[in-house]
C-alpha cells in the first residue's frame, strides 16, 4: 500500500482519533464560544473531522467546517463525520472567508513558514486557537495571548 493510499484508510486514523478527541475536549474546556447564537468555526488540518464531531456535541447550532490539505483525507472526513460539518481541501494560505473562531491542532509545527500561516489565519478570524504537541507537552494559545515561544 503506498503512503497516500494508507492515509485514506479509516484504520490508519483510529489511533489518532483518540488524541484528536482529547485535544478537542481540551479546546472546549478552555475556549469561550457563543452558547445562545450560532457561530462559524473552521478546523484547519481537520483530518478525519473527529474534532468537529466533538465540537458539534457541545454546539449543535454552530456552522462547522473542516479543511485539510489532502483531498483524500477530506473525502474520508466527509464519509465518516458528515454530521459534524462540511469539509473541503485547501492549504492554509489559500483559505478565504470569515470565521468566528479557527481551531488549529497539531498542524503548524509541521510547516516551516508557520508564522506566515498564522498571520493569514489571524486575518480571517478574531479568535484563532492553536494547539501544538511537542515533547509530550500540549501548548495552548489563543490570540492575542501567543508569542514566538509556541513553536
């Protein structure tokens, strides 16, 4: 099985889904989102959409979207988590639109030009939440609270 084909298999993602759901739970415990009005949230690097599935449980009226750079992964997310939101393929710098909140978990640490990506995301939303897993420690930052030490 080639690497791309492996990335499209649900069994490949099962071990990661537990971590993704735990991070989404941490996000939900610490971020302030509207409880009475709908809001628009984007999950950047959504993978299988498991984080959106967790967010949907708490915020059923929210407009949830997930994007990932891999088209095949987006198709998988739409197949297994279609009730969580809508999904599309995009790289970060090509994203357009306005969002009330952008959730970015375990993505920016894989991108060399992460500062440019973060600047672009900040232009799309007043609230960008970045979660980075490094050295077995979860760093949680929400604009304007972050600084260069998050990477």
